[in-house]
C-alpha cells in the first residue's frame, strides 16, 4: 500500500454567479486596486489517500469529488496527486 496526497481546487462554473467574488471585486476598488477584477472564490482541499497505485488513488479522488466535495451542477474541480 502506498500513500498519496491530493490537492483539489473546487471553483464555481463560469456561468454561475459568484456573490463572494463580486463583493471582493467591489472591495478591491475601495482599497485602491481597481486593476483587480473578476474575482472568483472557491475552495482548496488537501487529503491523503492509501492506495495500491496512482491510478487507484485517482479513482478514489474522482469518487470523492463527484460524490461529496463538488456540486457538479454549479462547480468544477481539478486536482494534482503525488506520492508521499
């Protein structure tokens, strides 16, 4: 059994309104940073996986993302896996 780590980023789909991002974008102007625009806010998740191979670890991360970590109707995800 090998141990892997995964770094997962979950972001709202571009077609979906991001109220948090909109508020932060407006705040950038108030802070004197008008050149910063279109802020999108998501989640960064890290986890460790025990698996026989990298392919098995990828399967487990895919399942976790699809069933729990991301709402596929409103969000997209991407990840990077590495062996520890």
